[in-house]
C-alpha cells in the first residue's frame, strides 16, 4: 500500500500525528466506499 511518494514517516509534533490519523481514516473510508460500489 503506497501513500503519496512513500513518505510514511511521522512529520513530528501534533500536526504530523493528526495528518497520519486523517490519512488513515480517509483511506479506510475510500476503501469502504469502493467495496460497497464494487459489491452492489
């Protein structure tokens, strides 16, 4: 699973953690939507 240019290291500080959490949440939502579209 690639994310962007392969930068999967925390950026440091609170913003980096929030960005990583937001990215993982967005990826899970996109995967769920794609799975629903493909199955229906």
